[in-house]
């Protein structure tokens, strides 16, 4: 059974940085796409970025590219999201997700989700 557990959320001041981690377990992820999403209060879940587990090919939401960087450590089975120049509007619950690689860029329907980690950016 696939398990995704996010770490690293918290409170940060505007302009600061934060790195989220997502520990993945339960199977070999070589044929998977991993992604980060976020959901702010009262808003729909929003795609941030995706990465293929094996090759490390990335895909970003255009508006976040440059401030957010997705990466993975295959040896540690861990997905990362580096967030820089944070703004109050980045406040949200951040989720990691996984799906089997079928198309690229990947669709937005993911099979597996973590429980989320809260990121709060103060002004």
C-alpha cells in the first residue's frame, strides 16, 4: 500500500523560504509521477509541480515556476518542494501525490495522496 507523508510545514515570514518533504513508501516508484498540490481556505486544490520519479523530468504551474522547485531523492524515497520568496498568498495546506506515469505532462488525477502539511506565510 502506497503511503505518502509530508513534513516541513510551518510558519514563515513573507520573503522567507521553506522546504517540504514527502516520504514515500509501499512500492517501487520508478514508474510513477510525483507531484505537489496546495489548497488554500475556500479555494480549489491547485497544482504546483510534478516530477517523474526515474528521470526527474519536471512540469510546473507557470505562475509558480522560479519560486518553487520540485526534486526527489531516489535513494531516500523522498520528494521535496523548495519554496522561496514566500508570499502571504502561498498560505495553504500542501499535499504530495503520486500516480502511475501514463502521459506527459501528467493529468491532474492522482491515485495516492498524503495527509497534507500546513504552510502559513505571515506578512
